[in-house]
C-alpha cells in the first residue's frame, strides 16, 4: 500500500509541478498586470499634476499679484475655480479650468507678455500703480501702451522724495523673490547726509541700529566725499555734508532716512544706484529701459535660489535690450487687477 502510494506520487509529481508553475505564472501575471495598472495610474496622475499649477502661482504668472498677495486674495474669497470659491493649494490648468478673479474670468489670451524694466524714479513720483492723493506714479513714466492691461507694477518701493533704480515687472514670482525679507537682495544707495559722521557713528551704522524694536541687519557704509553745504564757502569752518555709499540687504519702511536721523545725520538726498546686479548706470532721471538678457538671467538665478520656479526666457519670448527703449509693441490682453506693493526702501 505504501509502495503503491509512493508510485502514485511519483506518477503525479510532474503534473503537480506543472500545475504549481501554472498557478505561479497566473499569479505573477496578475501581479504584473496590477503593477502595470498602478504604474500607469501613477504616470497619469503625475502627468495631470505636471499640467496643473497651484492657484496662487497661476495668478502670479499672469501678473495679477505676487505669490503672497495672490494667497491673500484667495483667502479673502476673491478667486473662484470652476464656479466654487478657490482654496489655498488648489491646483488648476488655465487651459481647462475656469478661474475668476473678482468676477472676471482669466483667459489664456489674457496672459501678458513678460516684461522687466528698470526706471530711474525722480523726486515727487510715488512707487505705486495708483495714488489716492492723485500724485504722479511710476507708471506715468511709461508709454500709454505699457500702462494699459500689462500688469506692470513696481517691485518694492522708493519713498516719494528718494530717487533712482526701481524695477517694474508683471512677473509676480520676481516680485515675490525680490521683496521677501528672507531673500536679502542687496541694494546700493548714495546718500548725502548733514554733517560729517564720525568713525564711531559709521561703525554703529554698519553693525546695526535699533529700529522698530529690533536691530537692522549689518550694512556696508563708506564715505565717498565731504563738502561744504550749499552757500558755505569754507569746508573747515562752515557746515558740512557727507556723501555715503550704503549697501543694504533689507528694506524696512524709510530705513536709511530713519537710521540717519537717529544717528544725528539727517538725509539731504537719497539715490538708489543698484538692485543686486542690476545697475542704474547713465539712465536719465524719469526714463526707463528694458532689462538686458544678462540681467534677466540674474533674476532667474535669484529665483532658483529662493525656491521659486524661474521663467524660461526663450520659451516666453521675453524682450530684452541693452539700451533705453520707448517703442515696445504690447499684445492685447484682458483687464488686470491693480497690485499694491508692500515693501519699502
């Protein structure tokens, strides 16, 4: 009986092994099929994720607002996605989804051409898109075609009595990068102050001064020139004024003026000559120019360091120039939302 059972087992062994192999094959096949489906689903989800952007980023790319300002607009319920009030972090594809800002739909054709300008702001001009008091704004320095429906807005501010370099763009990501305190973009100023600051005062300015209950960041301060005040003939006995070069890595409200006042040397004139690697050069007061390709590459580098995705110059067809320009063709675009900058120097 035992021998018969052993013989039967030997007889059935090849078939049992084959059946096991078939079962294993079907199992592996089913597993592979499920895995393939999982991979396909993941790739599809990934592709959809790639084609969509967060709402705040879309508004920033359209030049409607900086990323932080767009987040505030979404929080206030001013943005709707496919008829429903938008939420922070929601993703959308402008080519498919319906996005509305303050009741106005965002259209593909509304996306303005990326523009990057440098303006030499004169005294008496305010660094905003609109002034309730009716004062002249920096946008008034541009041709009519560039003021209408392009989304251009100042990147940061210079106070009304200060002059010099001011960036204008409709790229909200650039605005976010260059106005966020964390990024510490260097800005170079020439300031004329009353009197002649002592070495001790200059060193205190360099190390930091208490302002709004916290120290200012270390600054670079050096003397460029000392001369007699207007109407004074003798430098030794008359009133003096000193020209300083000041390099800041932050931009609190009227910071240089307030620090100078606190140190006993009020500002007579304040002029910004550079923003990072972008220099004012010989650009006349009240004039503007397009940024050069190298300067826009600098913007892209700063964006990469800040973690904000940088625009592709070639893909976007951004206009650049090495000289001042006053004749730029602006494509038709939809109505833009006014942007109010919130960063001072």
